[in-house]
């Protein structure tokens, strides 16, 4: 066992994650812009956030809300 989380029926698949990111990306960007008012900087953080979410997507419990995660 390599220590990586194992996918289960309550974890996100790739298509679901893409759908959620597309649905909430503007809300996430607005949140980031509360701390980084320069749009370009905020867009960069949004891209980095999407990468981290992608890497950790198997840890997400689909029974919970996406945005607070």
C-alpha cells in the first residue's frame, strides 16, 4: 500500500470535479480577490487552487458541500 487515499463511491471522479470547478470558479475567484485585488494575481491563485483540488479530489466526500472544502 502506498499511502494514497483509495477512491470510493463517495469520492469525486474527474468529470464531476471539472463540472464543479466550472460551476464555482467565479465564486472562488471572488473569494480570492478579497485578499488579492489584482485580477491577474487572483487568476493565478485560482489556477493553483484548481491543481490542488485536482490532486486531492479523491479525498473529497461527495456527501458534503464543495465550496467549503
